[in-house]
């Protein structure tokens, strides 16, 4: 019994010594700072990962320089894969409150990351940057369009929003997102149609039930079906299709008892 207790005390003491020694022996973690990776000539695009073809890189450099001259917003691009210049880019580019740094790194799950100045958040909120990153930086978009086009399209979205005084959401409605809004509209219509089915003899529409459940189908149709469309595009066709899907869901769900009764009578 005493031997067992002694062994436990020795194990506990040894563990404490190892933990304390790791605290004192382990080197202090420092932020990455490799200015030698940056070119001597200051350029708005540093393509260390070679994501951008030469002609596209030259065109992007001119475009960003002209945009900075016209608007005063400083947009910079850094691509990296194996090594990173780290915080050396802050002095290299003189990043300030009106700066936007896009970092494209192919090692993570998402290609794009952004470092934003405080003044930019007044026009483009944090939710905008999250949506921008997930739309253009996800692996499916990058696989289909390439790293270079993902970078350029993300920059074009930022520039267009800054030129018109800000955006709460990323302009444009991808097909995948529109399909989700259409499904939401259709489900909202089905819920409304089921709620409006008459429950009393001689009743044409159960308006009370439709109003009671209005928060549910209203959120699905208006907030998730119509809202993302009208805030991201002025094209009327996606909006028309979502409204049509909502109406179709209402009609099908409302007439479903009639269909079931006719089927039963035939049987």
C-alpha cells in the first residue's frame, strides 16, 4: 500500500517537473517577419505563390494603382504558399486605416483572408467580408474558376461597393444561393397552403390559421426567399421565379385534400 502511494507521488512529481521545465525551456513564440521575401520595388501585388499569370498580374497592378489614385483606398494583394513575409508587409506597404489587404494562401480550407483598416468597416461591415471570403475563397469556386479569378472577382466586388458608398452584402447572386432562396420560397408557400386549408364546413380559406402561422411562412418567403435576391441583384427574373415558386407551393398544398379525396373515391 505504501509502495503504491509512493509510486503515485513520484509520478505526479515527475509530471509537474516536466510541465515546469517545458515552460522555461520552450522558446517564446514570435510573429512571422520575413522582409527578405518582399521585392525591393514597392508594388501593390506580391505574388509569391504564382497564382496570377503575368499579363493578369500587370493588369491588376495598374488597376489597383488607378483605383487608389481616384478613390484614396489602398488595396493590396499578397499570395503565399510555403513561406510568408508576415508582419513585414505592414511597413512595406504602409498599411493604414484606409487599407485593404487580400492574402491568398492555398494551404488552408479557404483561399482568401483579409486584413481591413478601421475606416473600411464604416462602409463594408464584417458580415460583408465573411460572405466575400466564403463565396470566392471556398474550394469549389477555386477549383472551378482558379485562384487567379477568385482573387480578381473578390477585388472587383470590393471596388464596386466602395465606389457606390458601401454595401451590406456582396453584390451578385450565385446560382447555388438562388436555388436555396427558391427552395425557401417554395417551402414557405407549402406551409401557407396547408394552414389555409378549410377546417369547417362551408369555409373557403382558414385565414385565422394562415395568420397564426404567418411568422413561419413569412420568414421563409420574405427573409430567406426574397430578401437575399433584392439585396444582391436588380435582375427581376430570380425574384419572379421565387414568387412563382411560393404561389405554386400555396396552390399545391391548398388543393392537396382535393387530390387525395378524388384518389380515394376512384379506388
